[in-house]
């Protein structure tokens, strides 16, 4: 039988405390998501100030993502061993210190190194968020918490672009790009104080082991896959990239073999056997890949094809982000018998809106002309992402919350990387020989296809979790 243990409901006297706990861990998640995109708009200023090379700028942006994706599952296991509070606060402290170091960096090499440390801190911190939600809430409260989690993931990327544009444009005290990193410091310190006060001081499970063989095979496998995906396009898809991606396959095979023989596997096979988990995770992968590709292609089109400033391009995403937040926060109000239809309908609406991107933005004269497609994309994905998160975790034993959280966090991160590297690269390739609106039209059709693929997996997940 599949275990279906759930965390005990919060007592009425502790409702306010658990609310503040949720706000604290979600704010930590928001910072981690924000830092993926907030740096993008600062790249020209960093190039000018530090004299950074093209490859150096790529690593300043991608170093964070690479370390983050590579270490997420390891961070989840450390959370089980050390306890969620120690892992979250340790990751948050490392992230905050690295942010300070990034803001004070005097050269390209040091900034790259500190960005990698930032990513490692985020990888230790982020998996604990879903673990806290899984252990601290049940029923409707858990569904609400997962909705907020979904809204933070979607909104963080958009807010990052807007906030990054504001901070760089403000040039506070002549500091140029540095506030995009330094803004994390006061927030990180405040969250650290709150987390130490609010998070339960559990000792963790010292009987769990780190599974060093798993870490030493999974981390290189993810590295071999992610690095060429992140850097490949800017370097013309060199041979080393294809060799690296091909090498990831046997390393992943070795990881799977070692996991079957391990007494404490990094990814327990029982997680993959939980009803609905795998198809729900596949749908989440496709959804996050679609959304990340949309952010990239639309941003490049608005700034390069339509002449929008970075600030205007960021503001253009606000209606879609608001729609995502509104729907993802309220989908649980819909009767349960309609959830499957709502999820599928949302992904179909998102697919149609993505397919309409090129024709609509090709004639747009201002950011508000883009609101209709943005609303369709945001509302459609908002109707699907939260329910799929809930479906993935519905039958998950609380004792496996840490590993499940790390695996889902890695799925979302890899989905973003793969979406940008495939569909995003399609736009970058087409725009060389076509006008931007034509390139976006074809890319939009590809993104619509990815949204429909997510719908297929969502249908399978719903069938498995009933």
C-alpha cells in the first residue's frame, strides 16, 4: 500500500504563527527566483563597469542557474539530515553573504565565483520551502499554500526584470548595477531573524545519509547537461557542447544504477511510484519550460523588434503575472469535480494565447496592447500549475516531503533551462533571417505545442490521482 500520511493540522492557536512561517519561507523562495532574472537587465552596466567579456557575462548570468540546478536534490537531502530550519537558514545565510560579495565584487572572475556560491545557497534553501508546506499544512490550507508557492515562482521572474530595470536606471549613489545584488542583503538578514524565530527547531534525521555516490554522479550529470544548454547558443553550439550533453546520458545511467543499489538513494524509487507524481512532474516541466521561453522570446522581441526600453518590456509582463497570481490563488475555490477540466482548459487557453503572440505583438504600439495575450497566458498557466503541484504531492508521504520537494524544484529549474535552450533558441535563430514578429509567430506556435504537451501529461496525472 502507498502511505498517505499527512502532517497534523495547525492548532487554532498557532494559525497566525504558521501564516508568518509561510510568508518567511516564500519570501526566501522569491529572492531565489528573483535573482535568476534581475541580473539580465544589469548586463550592459556590468560589461561597462567591469570590462567583462562576452563569455564572462554569460557565466555571471548562468553560473547561478547551473549551481542552483545541480545541487537542488542534494540540498533536499541535507534538509532531511540537518532539519528544515538549519538547512533553510544555512542556505539563506550563504545566499545573503554571497549577494553582498556580488554587490562588492571588483572584477569579472570574483563576480562569477560569488554568483555560483549564490546558486549553491539557493539550492540549499529552496527545497525546504515545499517541505515546510507539506509538513505544516493539510487539506485546504495546504492547497492555499501551494497556490501561493506557484504565484511566487511565476511572479518572481517578472518582478526581477522590473526591479532590475528600476535599480539600474536609478543608479543609486552612483552604484550602477550593484544594487541588484545588494537589495538581497537587508531582506536576507530580516528573513534570517524571522526564520530562526518561526521555524521549528527539529534536529533532522541523523540516520539518513547523504549518498555521496549519488551526489558524485547526479551533480556531474546535471552539469554536463545544463552548461551546454545555457551557453550553447551564444557560442554557436560548439562540438564540446554536444559531446557534453551526450556524456550526460551514460552518467545519468550510472546514477540510476547506483540508486538501485544504494541503501539511502538520493532519489528513492518509491517517489516515482507515488500515483500521479511522474506525469504531474512532467506537466510542470513542460509548463515552466513554456513560461521561461515566453519570457525570453517576448522580452527580446519587445526590446529588439519593437524598440521598448527594458523598463517598458518588464511592465508589459505585469498583466500576465497578475492574471497568473489571481487564478493560481483562487483555483481551489472551484469545485473539485471541475479541477481536471479547469486544468486542461487553462492549458488550451495558454496554448491559443501563445500562438497569437506574433500577430498581436507585431502590431503593438505600447505595452498595454499586449495585455490580452498576456492575460490568456498568465490565467491559463495559473489554472494548471497549482493543481499539478497539488497532484504531484497529493499522495506523497510526509516522510518523503524533502526528497519530493528537491525533485520538483529541480524539475522546475531544468524545465526553465531546457525551455530557454530549445524554444528560446528557436526565436534567436529565426530572427537572424526573419523580422522579429515573424520569428515570434513561429516561436509562439512551438510554445503553444509545449503547452498542449503539458495538458497531455496533466490528463494522465489527474487519472492517476483519483
